[in-house]
């Protein structure tokens, strides 16, 4: 028998607690988090002297969020793609490619559930609910998300330099979340609420912290995305990080772009 721990974010009163079915967990999760932002960040090459306005005007920085600088040949470098110039491996320009869900701790509750069943799928990339022939779902805990312990993280780069950020808001659908590692185990779940952390981070020049996710036992909780409806426009922002300046983050320009009519 195998066991998995999953989490659901939903408004108060919508979390199942008795006669739990997987379909009811999925339905509750869809009521909890329904939007977010796709976020990409790129290092500006040291030799680049142009402006964001020029990149947008030339069509290099467009609504797709593709690398706005000229493409370079890539090859594997220690398990990931790296830029290559004159045969020398360089750091990748894209340093972030993420979807940040809009999580409102003031209005949401978190439910923790144990899935029990026989394992029928060994692929660890598959959602634990699909890896099991489900026999039982047990509610382990329910509580207001604002009561979770908090932890800060830094979402934007801290290394000095110039960067470009692409943002695209979208409507989203997620499946119930699960810890990123060891999603199935042979022993019953020994759940502890105190092992949960709500992650907060400054997003660009926000004056207040933004909730960017949760962890359990220091492992991030993944919320598999099952639907995404992006807005037709996106925003590019040029910014600089300077640890010696009074304001370490300084926005230089921000431009909203729309798809070209021929796209």
C-alpha cells in the first residue's frame, strides 16, 4: 500500500472533510486559486547598449516573452542549457521562467489530505493521484491559510547588473498540490502542520511582500497547472540591481506590448 500527501487551497467551507472523493478535491482547488502571472527574467548582455524602447520597436521584445536578444547556439552544461560563445560556456540569459499563482492568505483555507492505494505508475513526474489506484482519501487538517508559519524568500535577482522582465497575467486552473520530492511513500503520512511554510517575497519594487507559494518540510509544494488562459498583452520591464545604491532595485522603463496583427 502506498500513501501520498496532497494540499488544497479553497475558500472557507468548500474543503471536503468527510466522504472525500478526488473529484471534490479538484473542484475545491479550482475555487481557490484562479489567476496568476507568468514571469520571465533575462540578463542583459554586457555589450548591449540599446534601450527597452528600441527592443520593443524592433519587435525583439514582443508579447510572446521570447529571449529579446539575438539567439545563440546552446549545448548542455552540467545538466542544463548554457549559452556558448567562441566555444566557452556562459551563464544562460534566462534566469527565471515561472508561473506565480495569486494566493490570498486572507481569504483561503488549506486542507491536507492523505491518499492511500496501490501504486500503478512509477513515473515520478506524474501527479501522485494518477500514480495510485485510489482506495481511500483521509482529511488530515484544515485551517485558515493566514495561520500558517511564514518565511521570506527573494524572488528577484540579487547579483548586480541589468535585467529585463516579461510578465503576462492569465486565468489559471490547478490540481491539488503535493511536495515536490518523494510524492509517494510506503508508510502512512506523519503530517505536522508546523512543517508548512507560507513563502513571501518582494516582487520588483512592491512596497509589501507578496505570497509566492508554500513549502512542506522545506520542499516546495507543486500545484500542477491544468488550464491557462493568458491575456493577449504582456509587460516588459527593464531594471537594474546595484547593491551599493540606496535603492538596490531601480526600474528603468516599462512597456506593455500587444501581439502583432499578423500573428
